[in-house]
C-alpha cells in the first residue's frame, strides 16, 4: 500500500509554466482526446438551442416554463404570483402605509426599489431592510429563483404582459390539477405545501373543521379575504388574509384542490358558485337578516 498523502495540484498564478508541470497529465495526446468531446458537446448544445427556439415559436413555454427558457419575465405571468405568495400579507389593498404590489401600476413605478430590496439586500449590497422582512414566514419561503425572476423582470423593463390562460377544466380531475398549480404558487407560501399552516400565524387547511363546515364561507374568504379572529381545529388565529386578483375559474380550481387534498371533505367548487357569491356581500353577517314582515 502506498501511504503517501494524495498529491494536491497547486496552481501558481505567478508562474503558469510551473502550474502546467504539476498538471497530472502533461502530455499532448490528452489534449486531443479532450478536444473531441468538447466539439461533440458544442454540437449537442447547438441542436438543443434550435429545438428550444422552435418550441417557443410554436407557442409553448408559458407560465412556469418561461423560467426555464430565456424569456423576459412579465408582471401578470411571473411576478404577480410571487407577490401574492410572498408579499401580500403586508403589501395589500387594505394596508394604508405599505405599498400594494398586487397592483401593476404601483409595482411598476416602484420596480427599482423592489429590485434593491428583494435582490440587492439579499446579496448584501443595499443598506435598507431586505424584503420580505428577514425571518418572516415569507422570507423563508422566497426562493433564490424567485428573487432572480424579480430582478430579471425589472432589468427587462418591468413589462406587464398578459395573464396565462388557464384552460377551462372539463372534469373534477382537471380542476384539481389546475388548482394544485395555483395552490403551490400562491397559497402554499402561507398555508404550507402540506396545508398544515403555521402555529399562531396561518391556520391549517388540512383537516380544517372550519373549512369543511361551510363551503360558501370558504369561497367568500378566497374572494374577499378575511381578517379578525378565527378558530380552526381548536386553535385561535387573528391575522389577515388579503384578497387576490383571481378569476372565478381560479378560485373554483384552487378550492376544489384544497377540498380534495389533506384529508378534506372531497367537495367540488364550480366557477358559477364563485360568481354568485362574488356578487353578494363580502362578510357573512353575524346577525340574521331582518324577517320579512309579510311572512
Ligand atoms: C412581514 C411584512 C412584509 C412582507 C412579507 C413584505 N414586506 Fe415589504 N415592507 C414591509 C414594511 C413594514 C415596509 C415599510 C418599512 C420599510 O421601508 O422598510 C416595507 C417596505 C417595502 C419596500 C420599500 C417601499 C418604499 O418605496 O419605500 C419595498 C420595495 C418592499 N417592501 C417590497 C416588498 C416585496 C417585493 C415583498 C415580497 C417579496 C415584500 N416587500 C414583503 C413589510 C413587508
Ligand atoms: C399571505 C398569506 C396567505 C395566503 C397567500 C393565503 N392565505 Fe388563506 N389565510 C391566511 C390567514 C392569515 C388566514 C386567517 C385569517 C383570519 O385570521 O381571519 C387564512 C384563512 C384561510 C381560510 C379559512 C380558515 C381555514 O384554515 O380553513 C381558508 C379556507 C383559506 N385561508 C384558503 C386560502 C387559499 C385557497 C389560498 C390561495 C388562493 C390562501 N388561503 C392564501 C393567510 C393566507
């Protein structure tokens, strides 16, 4: 057995020839053997790029796929979902002293400050508080990829774009599939991918007695948001869930997903149900409506 310690390759930058001599394979043949795979890899890359270009020309690559291709992110497709999940608890319509980034105009005019707080602060090159505030549940949920998307959006001119068309679900199974995607990009930041929520901050959706007791009430919460005290599975919460700019289809899909996951009641929510409730009063009133005197 050779008991000598493994030899380290030290590269001396002041003396490049010395570095070459310590290289474990200093012979010429190796260089040629090395070039061939390189040329092959380059050819492979070129072919892949062509395939990609053809794909995007064919109109694929919307939504999350755009993160994989080199498209410039747009607000409605890429940024708003990130804001809904990671900023909306503090930045929403109801808060009076904190900006509402769910609104494109506001987000656009503040885009450079958003970039600084979300990208530069996290990279340690900005003196103000990073956003979302360190150690808040959202800051723990915000991924590096999301920060990069926000940066690219600002650098790319802060385009508004168009919201991705969510195909109309033709069956309950399809509804659940579409709802799952939406849940992951928006609701999971607070209610967690497992639906368990966070003690004292975000109530659970998993096996939630509150959710399963009243479907219409749950739909209204997602349409209008909710604030104040709520007791879920015996635990008290007193926080604020903002309303999100979601369509009737979106809300039907996401709630159907929730009802058919995490041990919940298996109900289906349709866009028509959402539409009807949207036209009604926001808060389910505690006192019953006055009796019709002619009854
Ligand atoms: C836990 C609550 C909270 C969350 C979550 C949060 N913010 Fe903030 N944000 C604040 C508060 C409070 C302020 C005002 C204090 C300050 O300027 O630091 C603020 C200020 C800002 C400012 C500076 C506004 C200005 O122009 O003066 C930006 C930009 C910002 N937030 C972006 C974001 C973005 C983007 C997210 C999501 C990725 C986010 N914030 C998430 C609480 C939050
Ligand atoms: C920014 C954090 C946040 C996001 C994102 C969020 N929620 Fe909530 N949600 C809350 C909070 C906080 C409450 C409790 C509000 C209160 O105290 O009145 C709540 C309550 C609920 C409730 C009623 C209580 C329960 O546990 O059964 C339902 C149903 C619900 N959310 C569904 C959703 C769905 C569906 C989504 C995604 C579209 C979503 N939420 C996104 C924070 C959030």
